């Protein structure tokens, strides 16, 4: 089917497009700023046209030649009256769909009671958009969801950052009483793709949710447990209003106030799937549990630079992971330090030096500090530095290397180590070697830390002055040693031999 997607630059739309392509659909993306899609990996597989839901003629022109459209935009968090803006956008889309002769509109809205007087402003507006779209002659399939679990989802990011930053929270009392039925982003996408080919879904409101119904407090407890955090102390009080809560969310999370306010307002409403509208009557799909959805959202630590993809280390690049088109506040808090240096050594010689780090050769800079860190790690139950490395010259994925583990090894370009010492979070060191001019080479070193809770953030900032000095000297020493003579291959002050060792030889540091 030839389908259009309005909102392909957004959270759901950017993940839906590749799923539609996998299902065999021909996709046209409509965007106010088509240039925003230039960097996505599926750009060459879709047609992109400029169109704005507030400009009906542009929509009419862009929808001609398509059979159905996904409406995945909303103005929440934008300046001005988002209810009016959403109303106008829905009216224009309804009219443009009629003009283009479409057979279906698919809209993703929000769960909640049908009576708008019982709903928050945000949820009432989401329902109004569905009513406006359905008031025309083109059949509408409206899917209604509560909290969507996935990196980049506004509701999930609010949950993530509140749990990560605050060991103790003072919350409105209704946080412990309001019921919610969250759903993973992968399940949302599955349902969105499925309904376009389901004739019975036309003209229906279908509600989607995962198998778990919880209070928001219980959701925070589940996140903390899965993320490896101590259970958060949550103190409910009767006087904390949604307005005050919104300012607090704005202070301790990356979400802007204009987005936090309608989200917090909506927490006063139960958002649970009603049996008579459950989508599973039409679509045979069993959604993930909340625990599974959170695990999928946390499984990928995404460095979205093309040159250094941390997604290689994850089980898969799932729709729950962060993507380039997500807003800048999306995704986990990640700290990193990047150092780059040019060496006159060849790329092969430079990578040989890099891949020989650790073990008997040591770490080229601040040796006593590495040793001290190893002893401290042992004292608190960690692996310490005494594991050394399997072989002085050979590496393979999965090898222990002092208190690191080889996570990626792609000679002569990439070596990535995952830290296994005791730290309040996850840490990596990565080196990437590229060819430069006249036989020289470029070495890029990336130190990355994914903190766990407040302790992780404090750990990063407390050690940053020391780490900055060590990392800067380390990358330079590696480059220098790659250029030096190789007369003393076993010395930590010289690069190791590039001769081919016996691959069966086992190497350990003395115990």
C-alpha cells in the first residue's frame, strides 16, 4: 500500500517508517522541514515531501497518490495554545484526506474516559483530535495508548530521570492511586502496522496497552529495580498540585516545562484499556510486560555518531533505543570524553600498539594509579587488575583485559573495552584508527560512562579532573609508542612486536 506518514520526524513516526517498509509498504513522509530526515538510515527508501498540517493546500498536494495516512503529530510542548493548534491540524488533515480520496486515516491518541470534563486538558485534546479526524468521510482508526515505554518517549524520559536523579521523592498523593497500563514502543508499532491492513479496524477506536496495570509509584519501583537502583523513597502529600509538580519535573529532568505540565496534569486520570475496545479482539499480538519493555529501552546505549556505534554491543538496535530524530532531551544521561591525535605511524602499527595495551605492558600513563584502582576494586569485591590478558599480542571478543572485557575487536580499526570494575554505572574505552595523509594515521579515543543514579553522576564529576589528565596523556602516549623503535617489545615504554605469535600460547600476569 502507498501510505503517507505525517510526523515522520517525531518519536513514533521515526520508528514507524522502517517498520512499514519491512511490511512491504511504499512510504511517503510529510514534514515541515524535510531536511531533518536527511540523516536517517531509511531516507533513500522513502519519498519525502514538504507539507504542514497548518497549511491545508500543502497537505492536499502531498497526499495525492497515496491510499492511507498516519497522523502522528501533536502540538503539546510548543508555544501557544496547543489545543487550538491540534484542532486546526486535524481539521486540515481530514479535509486533505477527503480531497486526495484516501481510504483510511490512522491516528495515535491517548487513553482515558470519553467524557472530556473528566480528563486533563492534554487527554481531552487528544480525544478531540480523534473526533475531528473522524468527522469526515474517510474512515479513521484511532489507537489510544497510555505511557509508551521506550527511549525518547516523553513519559518514559520523565520516569527515567526522576528515578535516576532522586533517591527520595515528594509526590502528589494521586501518584500512588492513579492506575496506568503502559505499553512498549515495539508493541505500539506492531499495532500501528497491523491495523492498516485490517478492514474491521476502519471507523473504530481501539485501545492498546501492555499486560500490567500499575500505579505510577509502582512503575517507578519497577524501573528502579530493573535499572539496578535502590528502591526510591516516595512520600505522598496531599498539597502538591500538578502545577507545582510540573515545575519540579522541569527542574530535575530534561523535559521542558511546556511538555512536563500537560504530562503531569494527565497523571490524575486512570488510563486503562476497556475490554470492549481492546485491540486484541482484532490483532493477534501479545505485548511485552512492563519489565520487558523497560529492559528493551535500557538495553542499547546509543552513541549516535556514525563513526562510533555503541549499538553494536547490544542484542539489537530495537525501536526502544534512542534515534537521531529524537529530541535532544531524549535518552539516558551519558558522559563522555573524546581525545584525538595524529601519528606518523601507519594505521597498522598504531592499531598494533593500541591492541597491546594492558597486561604486563601496562597502561602507558599513571601506572601507580591504575594499580591502586585495581586494589580498591578488589577490596570492594571487584575483579581488580590481576587478570591481565590472555596473550600479550592477540585479542578476541570476550577476552578479559585487566578489569576490562573486549567488547569489539575489528583490526586494524576498532578496539572497544567494557569496564568490569565496580563502578556506579557502565563504562567503556574505545579506540578507532583511521588513515590520514602520507601514510600517517589518526587515533580517536572515546571514554564513555552511563551513570546509575545520583551516585553515578557524583562519581563521574568527582574523578573527571584526574580522568581528563590521564585520557589526554594516554592517547598521546599510544601515538608516541607506535612511532618509536621496537627494540624492546616487552617494555611498557615501547610498542610491542608486530611479529606473529603462536596463537595457542596462553598468557597470564603472575598471580
